[in-house]
C-alpha cells in the first residue's frame, strides 16, 4: 500500500533570506510484468507442513536503478475456499533476481503453501522489495492475472480459546487457554507446536518465526494478561506472513444508567427516560423494558447512544398505578448485556 508523505512547510520572513525551490523527488519505481509461471499447478498439504511451489517472473522496473542486479520481489496470492484457520492470502518468500538487471530481469523463488490455503491460491500482484507487515511494501502492488495453485489442505489446524473469567472488568487479570487441534481428527497433533501468542499490533506486524513459543503436546499454551480492549491472538508462523491463527476480544460487563424525567404522569403521556451507556463504544442500542405480570420483561422502545454515550427513551404509562421499567443494554461488540436498576413511573 502506498504511504503518502505530507510535508508542511512553515515560512518565517527573514531579512535577506533567499527562497529556492525544493528539488523534485524521483518517482517511485514502477514494474512491468511480462510473464508469470509456477512449477506445479496443484499440491496436497497436511497439518502444519508447507509445500514449496516455485514462481518465475519475467519483467522490468522503471524509475529504478538499471545497474541493480539483485532487486527482490515478493508475490501476493489470494485464497478462495473454506479453511478453519480463516486466512485469505499468502505471501511468497523473497523472489531473487536470477538473470538480467532491472531493465529486463528474471526473478525466481518459492511460495510455501500451507494446508490452511485449502482451495485456490491465485497470484494477484507483485511488490518491489521485501515483505513488511501489516501493509506490505511502501508501494502499491503491480496487479497481475497470474496462475492459480489448487491446494488440497487436509488435517488443517483448528484454534480455540477459553478465557477465565469469561467476563472481566477492565484492568482485572484474565487467563487465556489456547489450543491447536487437528480439524479432521478433532485431536491434538501430539507434539509441541511452535506458535506466536501476541496482542494488538503484535498480531499483525509479524514476519517469520520471531517470538515463537512452544505449546505442550496437547497443543495447549496458557497466557495471562489483564482485561482490555486489545485483540489477543495465536498465530502459526510462516516463512513470511503467518499461515494460520485466531484472534479474540475479551468480554467486559456493560454498564447502563436510567433516570425518568418524572416519577408520575397521566396515562398515555410521554415520559422521557435519560441515561448513559458508561463503558461500551458509541452508538450502541438500548431498550426500554416494562414488566408484564410478575416476571416477563418486554421491550417497549429502542434507541441508540449518541457521541457522548447518552440516550433518551420515551416511556408511556399504559394504566393507573405503579409501573416497573428498566433499560436493557444488549451485547454490543465485546461488552455484554446489562440492565439498569428498576425504576417506577406511576400512571395517574
């Protein structure tokens, strides 16, 4: 993805100063792809193994340095099909220039195909340089309608996470038990597996196997953290980007307040109910509920919190007497269902 640099020039008048134009920056390198081939059209991959497929690219780079004889590339491969690990793309290893120079070159290298690429894995673009996550190269990929590799992925990894406690107030300690199992046999692979356990940026800014840890032979690894809004993940490292993994957000209790503008009103009159969703994101729904009979709460109005997490709901006493109400906050993102204290409006 191209990253654009915005430079702001602040000019202060100085006696005798001479203003000169800034030198023009060279255009970023661009690439022309003439041909892309692979050495096999299909592979079968099992478990956490990978199978190398050789990619050969013929093309040229303009606006680069024509004397360069070793400019690397890497390929993006888009995956289609179902896979437990949920990946939708694969990154090749660095493709080395094996002939010519930037004016007319041949590059070659492998993509290490994992079982999690089950389905069709199609070459869709090339980047000049080396892979750097999460956005890849500083330059937009050169798109291609490249060949596809048909992948028969079996015994793919399945990832599960058990959080204790299941709902925790922010800042309180939690334990995450991760497990990697064989999605076909529903059992562990039976050996210690090299994985990455991370959170937030550590889940997306990954190349290779740096930071790996070992599970036990049941595929289990336990991490301890504090309840927060970060993403927590387990990843299976690849030679470039991870070849599979799973991420979760931790659940927090919702908190909602509710105060009626009046505690009594004529039957059929509108009584605004004001409140605040204290901890959840903006624009979450809230429901005004009225008690029917002894135990049945029914929703009689719905609204959304605003940019200050406030809301207004309208109650309407349906009969004379003391009527119980409450406000329900349904689960919104990773903030779970909560209720305000019960309040009463008397119909007169």
